[in-house]
């Protein structure tokens, strides 16, 4: 089983919010799979590039760096709910419910919504 990479749109938002981890994977454009380079660097430092990481690594960064927690609950009939909550003052907990084809699809939306809470 392979871990899911974040989408290009999520990577752009993470870059805008200060995501600063090194990775061997990056993208210059929306389409296609991430490119690989064995230099392992912060691609977000370069114009036109985005660092691509796994969903779980971005979730960990949100938790460790911004104290934003994302819980995803898969229910019956592909209904996924996720809750975003933060230990930072002024950020309210939110609960989202929608129908997603996979847990990873739900997590991707949750990651984007969590990134949007960063000022």
C-alpha cells in the first residue's frame, strides 16, 4: 500500500501558508505525477515549484507546527466526516460531512480546509 501524495492545489496552498519541509518530490505544474530529485530540498523556495509530500506528512506538519488537528471518520456508504480543531485561540472547531469515494479524498479536502485556517 502506498501513501497518497497531496494534490498540486493543496501543495500550492501549503506553500502559501509557509510549508517549509524538504522533500525529494516536487511539481512545476498541476498535471501529472510528482517529479523526483534525490537532492531532498525545500522546493517551495523556488518560484514556480511546489514541494510535494504525503498527506500524512502534511497532517503531521499542521499538528506539530500550527497545533491544528484533523480527524477523519469514515462511516457507512462512503460518508466521511472530518473535524478540524486547533489549540490556538480564535480558531473554532469545524465539522464537515460529505460523500467521498475514498478516505484519502476526504483527507485531502480536510487538509485544504485546515490550511485555510492558518492566517
